[in-house]
C-alpha cells in the first residue's frame, strides 16, 4: 500500500514537472511575439524634426485673431519637412521677437491653449502649422502702466526667432511687427503661440 502511494506521488511529480516545463517553453516562445507586437505598435515612430530639416515660414492672416481684441494679428507659422526622412513635431514652438542682429525683444511667446497639441508625423514635403498671435493693442495700452516698473514701450521688431518643438537650434524669420520692449513677469503678454497642428490639403489646420 505504501509502495503504491510512493509510486503515485512520483507519477504526480513527473506530470507536474512536465507541465511546468511546457509552460516555460510556451512563455519563452511567446516573448518574440510580444516584442513584435510592440515593434508594430511603434511603427509610426519618428525622430523629432530638426530645424535644419525644416522650412519655416510666416504668413499674416488678415482677420483678427479669435478670442483677442481688435488690433491683434494672427500669423500662420508653417513647418515643412525638407529632409529626406519622416520626422515628428509635437507641442509648442519657441517664439520670440528680435531686433537688429538677433537681440531678443520682450518676453518669449506664451502658450495659447485653444488648440490641443497633437503628435504630427511629417513625411518629406509635408507641412504642419502653428499660429502666432501678436497683440499691438495690448502693447500700446500697457506701455504707460508698465513704464514705471517694467520699462515697456512699443518698438518695431525685425522679426521672429522660431525654435521647433523639442529643439534648441532656431531660425530667424524677418517680418516687422510691434513688440513690447519690457521683459519679466510684470511685462504684458504681446505674443502667444499655438501648438503645432496637422495641415489639411486645403491649407487649413485639421
């Protein structure tokens, strides 16, 4: 009786070992499949667009910017992929006004959150669009109020210095606009920038 019991335990142990080994083999064989799924899901990944691989242009939009007072002007800020490979844009470009040989005027543009930030993949030749809103009326009205503390006065900037999202290299775009000379937390906001958006074939953001 005892011999039969011992034989039964041995058989059970062998079966359990076999099941465990089979499970281990199954899991081991399943690892490459899991890796392949991850690779497939990231198939659309691309490096961030470098400034050197982009053509950046600025075009004035005639209508006043939505949500801003009369005197504000919206500029379409376009990023065209001129490199030979796809790349990614996501988030807010860095935008500051400059004068002369690139000296910054006032504060950098603040984020305008009316547009949701999207991950935009640009194949060669494709374009994504952001927008810069310049408020000359805010600059002029705030000049006297901030003058005593921030030294704000309206000045004509030479153009905008634009840095693509996630990059440090910038491009200089010549376009005269009214800027506030003051900088710091008490200076008025005269520039806002929106997140980069996909561009439809009609030329309008998606």
